[in-house]
């Protein structure tokens, strides 16, 4: 196997943001949970963390948490989220005061799936699995969370 060589930020789409994608995700989450159960939904989110975000995972495997920080900044800036990121030697803390996806879903659908934030929680855990890092994601309120990247002991 060849050595991993980091490349420029892969997940950096430009152009118009179609926020209704989040509404479609919300409906899909409820459908899958109702039809197949929460474990099926969590398995899909795990596959997203492992496969869809494999480039971010490779960076984490190589000991590079900065690519995930760039990814967070890109998407929260792009969707006008209310957030900040504190970076120290020991950890990176993403504090989301107003998640643009969650609040958009609430606005267009009137209801956010109780499993909507699982996509972040489970996907983050899967991205970090087997890497030198753990990512703890805690929902701190409606449309708000804290995500912390720490080096494993």
C-alpha cells in the first residue's frame, strides 16, 4: 500500500446552496427508521463516515485533523451557520449555535426528525474509528451542538 499524500480540500463544492437537500435528508431518515429501524439508519451513516468521507478519514488516519476543520469551516460558512472553532494542541472544538440544516428543515417541514442529528453523531464516530482521534458530538439544544476532536490516549 502506498503512503497517503494529503491533497487540497476535496469537499469544497461551490455554486448555489440548495438547502432543501436537508429537507430531503430529513424525510429519508424518517422513512428508513420507520421502515427498517434505527440500526439500519445508523449503518448507512457509518458507511457515509467510512466511504463517502474516506478522504477526511485518510487525513485523520495520517494524524491530520486540520482537513476536517477546513471541511467544517467551508460548509458552515457556505450555509451561513452560527458557529466557531477553537483549535488547541489537545483538541478542536466546533461549537454550533445555529445549525443551518436543522433550522432550514424546521422552517420548510415544521418538524425535524428526532434522528436528524444522528447523521452527524454516527458519521463523525465512523470517520474517526481506527484513527488516532476520537470525535465526540453532543447535541446541546435544538439545532445546536458541540463537536470535539481529541487525540486518543
